[in-house]
C-alpha cells in the first residue's frame, strides 16, 4: 500500500505534465487505444465464459491505478527516470492463471480458488517464482514465472506468438526452442513432503504408484504451467495427499545452479461434485461404461471403461491391438468441452477376445446450470490399406458411433 501511495503522488505529478501537452502524438494515441483494448480483454470484469467467475486480487483503488499505469507504460516517452523506477517495482497485473489460455484455470481464479504462493529462488540474476497453485482433487496446477533477464527462447520450450499461442511450423507441429537455448526450464525432481513423488521405474508396480505431470505453455514466453493428475484410472493407483509440501528442483539452460522451489499445497473440493452414472452401452461386442463424472470450477473429469463382451472387431483396434477409439464431450447446449489431457491403462495381454481399458479424460469447466453431458464415442477412420485418414488441416478423421453415445444427467 505504501508503494501505491507513492505511485499515486508520482502519477499526479506526471499527469500535470501531460495536461500541458496540447496535442497527443499519433503513436501515443494509438498506444493508448491498444492499452484500453488490452484492459478490456483482461479480467477487470468477468469474461463471457459459461462460468460466472473472476477473482480480482486488488482493491478498487489499485484497479484505478492499474488503468492509469497501462497508459503511462505505453506513454513512456513522458515518464521521468524516478517514475520509471517506481513502475519497475510494480508486479505485472494479472496472475499466470488469470492470463492463461486454460479456461478452467481462469475460472478457478475468478472464483477465488487459487492459493497464493510466493516461493522463489534466484541464481545469476534469474529468478524462478511460483505464483499460483490450485488443487481441486482432480488436477494440481502450478504457475511458474521466469524473471530477471531477457531470453530469446521460451521458458517451457515451445515458442509463442504475440497472443500467447504456440507458434506453428506449417506442418501441424509447434516451433520449439533451438537446442541448448538459454533460459529453458526442466524439472529435475519433485518431492512430496521430502520424499520422491514417484518410485524408481524398476520398482514393482511403479506405474500404479506414479503420478504423471505435464509442462505446458503459460500466457507468455517467461511462464509455464505444471499440471499433476491423480492416477485415478489405474487399478490401485495412488493420489496426492490432501495437504503437503511440494518441492521442485528446476534446471535452467545456461544457469549453473539448480533452482529450489517449495510450494505448500492444500486440496480444495468445496466446489467439486461427483456423479457415478455407471451407464453401459454395448455395440459389436464393445462395452463402454461411463463410470464417474467429477466436476469442479477448473476441471471436468470423465472416467470411461472399455472392454470386450465377445470378440472385438479389428476395425476398432490399431496395429498394436490398442483401441482406435476416441471420445468427445458436450454440454446440454452442444458446446464441446475443452480438452485438457487424458491418462489411463490397458490390460497387458489385450486382444480382440480379452480387452480392458480405463481412461480419465480431463476437460475444461462447464456451467453450473448444465443439466447433462453428452459423451460421444468415435472411431478413427482408416483407408483400404489400414492407414489413418487425415483432413486438409492434417487432423485425423473420426466417425461417430451413435450406438455408443451417452446422455449423463448432472442434477442431484
């Protein structure tokens, strides 16, 4: 608050200088318009999601200062060195989750379900800061920020465009940092309450006792989001504790010493609902069961079991005898749920006569008013030679199987 008080005094002083200017240059006026447009896109008001959420971490007074700051940052030609120094001390408005492309993380932030954390470590003038964390019992997401230097490559590895979207190489793939690019991060170790999160791969049943995680892009080149998912789909799989200390060891290319980040985590299921439909449909000896649907403001998890009731047609299997099926999920208004990730397991001796697969599909949020979900089962289309068919955009072509479509009620 003391910083903001000093800032307001400086802003008033700077505004008097601006008042003396009879005509604002075109480039400054354009920058102002860009700033206003950006602020409208940011989260000072609730975005038009299917969810009514937005967490504003600052008071009305600081929000006003933020609006002013936006203009002055772009009008930096009029800012004195003292003012520039004050501006450099003010943190970026909007957390990683609030600026993320992940609808669920934005929604959770809007509801105030994101836990504040400020764990950080600094080496060679570079700081890695853990900003936001949320654990809704389905997935644990952690925002990491890289600060202190200007790097050419992205923190996570995938390069982004000006809108924070992954750059594409024209062949349907993304553009990665060149090898050994300075500033790229890598997770070397994860500890839970001081113990390794996962056993050694050679340990018996290591897979069942392991928790997977992904590193995804953040809203800009200097951020990333780590996502950990409980091993619910695996028989006797493990889950993260309800409350624990997560310790990360991160290595950054070009920085000799590793970074150590300790993040306290607490599960919050206060806004989570669980449904157990247990609905099964059978088609051509293929039995699909929707076991469970878990809904939180950040994530919608749908667990599906597929197994044989007789001999499964090879038309549904790939050359590794794995099921060549996929699922899509829609709300009662026909809106497709945003795909977040999936994990699961398949019986070791899978074959057309002995098959069982359990999968957890992680999706983005749904409106609290949704009365039911539609689960569609799709088959990947293949040509006469058994090769997958792709469309003009390079995406696999899938065919809906109406006999294996479900309508899952969500009203208790």
